């Protein structure tokens, strides 16, 4: 079963740019009522 829903998509950067805290891009999907549905991160290279 599948259905189509509307979500809010955001991208942000996190991290300090050090070895201990590399800068990462964060992809998030939010419901229309403000609940976080999904979060994934990738390290910038």
C-alpha cells in the first residue's frame, strides 16, 4: 500500500568543520503539523 502526502523538506548544515565535528548536510522531512518524519546526513567532502 502506498499513498501520497504533502511534506516540508529542509536542508541544513551542522558541524564545526573540525575532525571531531565535520560539517555535514542534513536532509529533513517534516509533516505539515511540525513533526519530524525523516532525517539523514551526509558528510561534506
